[in-house]
């Protein structure tokens, strides 16, 4: 089983590396996305997303129950 997983991983990376070296679209996408990802503080991003999501959920919940009261 370990050899199957190892061979599958090697096949995957061989395919991806070949695609990255030949495809101009993939090269341009990596050139654009990589600096953006490297410049983002991922912990702050996750905290911001969590706070935004929770505040939106709580606001919707509050408005729903407020509308039910009236």
C-alpha cells in the first residue's frame, strides 16, 4: 500500500511540474497569486473571517427574532 501511495504521489507531482513548465496560463496564475498569498498574514485573515461570519450570523439571528416579536 505504501508503494502505491508513493507512486501515486510521484505521478501527481510529475504531472503538475510538467503542466507548470509548459502552460503559460498556469505560470501567469502562479506569478499573480503567489505574491498575494505570501503577503497575507493568514492568522489575521482567519480571525477577521471568523469575526465577520459570526457577527453576520448573530445580526441575522437577532433581526429574525426581532421581526418575530413584532
